C-alpha cells in the first residue's frame, strides 16, 4: 500500500486556490514545504465518490492505451463521468512515495522525453485548477512552483496596472516525473479506474467484416502480457532505459499470455509512437490522414539541484534565449530542481559534442544569463559528476486526423495527446495539449453518452479550435528556423533569393519560402524586441506562448501589428544591434569546444604517465595502462 502524502500546507489548505502572487511567494521559498504524514484529502474524496458509484456500478467500459499524462488524465475524468476505465501501460512503474523516487526509479522506455525538460504552461495550470484540483494540491505539497506573469520580466520592462487576464498567466514548475506521479497517484484512488502495467497492445478487436462497405467498430483490444522486467538493483538513476524495450525497431518479446479485452470505447493515448496508422487498416478502416513537418533540432539536457541561495537578481529559473545557431533555456522543477536544455540544428555536426558533460558545462558557462545558475555554491548536477547529458532528436510535428468527410474512420476509437497532435518540444506544449485533449474527450462523451460517432465529431471540432492552431504555429516556427539556418549557411546575401529556375519550376515552394522569411522578419525583428519594451506586446506574446490566446488573433491583430511595425523598422535600420541574450558567436563556440576537447585529451594523456608508485626502472607504462581520472 502506497503511503499517501497529499494535502495542502498551512497556507494552502486542501481544495483552496490561493492567488497567483501569494502562491508563488509561498512555493518559491528555499525551505521545503511541510508535508502532512497522511492524506485525508485524497482519502475522503475517494471514499465519497466510491460510495456514490458503488450503488450504480458503471456498465460502460473504456480501455485507454497508454498510462502517460493524457491517458491518466482521461482515466480520471471518464471514471468521474460514469465509465469503468482500464488503463494499459507497457512500462512497469514500481510504487514510490515521492516525485524524487519516481524520477530516480521509474524506467519509461516508452516515453523518450520522460527525463527531459518540460514546461507546464499557464493554460495547463488553469485546467488543473478547474478539473484536477487534487493533482495540483499534491504537486504543491511536493515543492512544485507556480510562476506568475511577473516572473522573469525583461530588464526595465514595466507592465503597468494589473489587467484582466493577468491572473491566468501562471505557469507550473515541476519535472515530468513529478507531474506523472501525481496523476498516477490520484488515478489509483479512483474507484472505477484500473491500471494494468506490463501490457503490450498488439492491435484492435472490431465488429464488422472487411469488404462489406460498412464502417467497422472497435470493440476492444488484443493484448499480450510482457515478461516481468528484472528488478532495478542499481542505485543510480536509470537515465537510459533498457535498449531491448526502448528501440522502436526492436521486436517485442513474443512470449507472454495473449488475451482480448472487450470495451465499449478504445482510446489511444500511447503518445508519438502510436501504432494507430497500422491498427486501423488491420480492422478494415482507413489509415488516419497525417501531416508531418520535421523539427530539424537536436536537444541536450542536464538536470541539477539547488544547493544554496539563488544568485542575486535571479528569478525562479525561467531563462530562454535564441541566438540563431543555438537555443538555450532553463526549466524550473519541483523540490529545488531545475534543468538546462540546449538545442542546435540537426545538421550542425560540431555541436553534437554538447552530449559530453564537460563541453555542455563550458557552453552554458559562456552565456551569462544561464551561467549564473551554475556558479559555485548555487547548484550541482542532480547525480553528481556522473549525471549525463541526455540527447533527443529526430522529432517531427505530426498531426493525425481520424475523421474523413464528416464521419469517423473507426467507430468507438478515439486518439488524444501526442497520438493525435505532436509538436516540437521546444515550444513546451505537449503536456498542455495532452490535458486539453483529455478534457475535450470527457466533455464530448458527456454530451453524447450513447453516440460515440457524434462524440468523436465533437472532439475533433474542439481540438481543431483549441489545439490545431498551435500545431500550425509550431510547424511554421520550425519552417522559419530552417530558413534562418539556410540563410546563415549562404556565403552571400544573393543566396537568400530563390533562383530563377526554382521560381519557374516550383512557384508554390518559392511563395512558401517568401512567406516564411516575412514571418521570420516579423517575429525576429518585431515581436521579440518589442516584447522587451512594450508591456502590451509582452502580455500578448506570453498569452499565445501559454496557449491562452489563438496565435492568429493574439499576434497578428491590427493593433498588435501597429505596435510592432515601428520596432521592425528600427531593428532593420540598426541591423538588430544590441543582442538581449549575450554570449559567444558560433565561431567562438566552436573554438571553445575544441579547447575543452583538447584539454581533456591532454589530461587523459597525462594520466598514462607513472604516478604515485613509479617503477624502479625508467620504463614506459604498459600499453593501455591508465590511472583513474575524476
């Protein structure tokens, strides 16, 4: 039995929702939050709901494929809406009592980004307050930060009087492991939720013969029980999960008991590795329509823990900068943790050396706004010098549509989270989209309890309004990044213009390039510098970045364009002088990398020489002999 530790602090009583400023002032204290020994809040809520539902045991059953953020959130909401929910998860997560233990012990081979940086946007915090207050209170009790609009303001920017909507701009600072742990904890207290782990979904069960012309209907899933993984005996954090369970192209073990699990609804929450494109044709349905835009970025991440006072002038940890050839950001976490992520173009091979801890540390030390967090006495790598730099790449913005010509591709089948919409992690929208799609699913089923087809159409319409505009903006942002990278690689300004041959052979492509360049100028020379000087522009940018306003109306409205155009003119006239994120040039960074690698090689070469106990005769050490290095 897992010991319960939920509950509010003295200032955050269970169920209360303090103001953004007050919550930040309390949660960002250096001392840890007092944690009650028991969890009366979750127990009382669970008992009350259980008594209400035992009288009328739900007969409708939903199966959710995937026990990540979207799957657990959907399970909680559907169970409260009168469904019996079974969550099927491939990974096995041992019982743990705290987010730290989840970070240290859980192996999430099916979630490559589990130990990478995460941003929990203001839209997510808003949804948590309304639909998941127990989860939010649990995170508060374990040191999660709530970061209001006033955190990390550009130097010298004055927002002026508080405006309507400012209270919505509160981000949540915690690790992915903490967020998933809290959702998992609350889901296990729901009487109508069953979590099964170590289960591999092989395909769908359906009703309706192939070739009849009738639309098939999902009636369950075909599952296989995976062999139990070996116990995690190593005391070190499993940064790199077992390869035999992590690689997409590695066959899943074929042994294990097979079964068919019947259900009225099948919900795909299996993330970006979803196999829905294979499952649907197997039961006679059309494969979902896909749109894919590659991100073209490598990510390098390392985790840290604060060991002393925050440096003077430093905020809660939100720092982000883009110097064209490199992106850097710090991400505040729960329980005095944070992470630093560096992103580079996937084609920039010299920067792949950032996967080496000494190169990574030297690079972030060259950027003053980030380096302040790595000063002596401020922080240390979360697992000491052995803490690796995690690498993730090869990602794409992918959109999948499960509706065609106004009808579902497969009745009784729903896809949520990354299984439907997956965006570049640099925008930090994955967790927010996961929660939004789970809420949209629950609301659609509540509005159409006996009509899954209408529920799917309602879900599709809602996510197109609330999520798809941000997917489109993410895809456009990555296209702009590639245009900038291509422009930087040109040896002359004339190379930026499309050739005459391209103009005549592919006019649509040329038009897309010109639009991307125009948008790049608007954002790089207009919105970004204007947001450092104009409080209204800063608010608009923050609201769009946090998925509170539509990108089209929030950033491209006539009033916003009128504020931005003078800044564009000034920026172009001065050629963007005055970089707000100081640091080295790319050439200086490459020289820094070479110097670190050269020093490392020299140190290793020096350790091959005789040390404390030299041999009696002046003979060279045997081949391969090496003394331990720190």
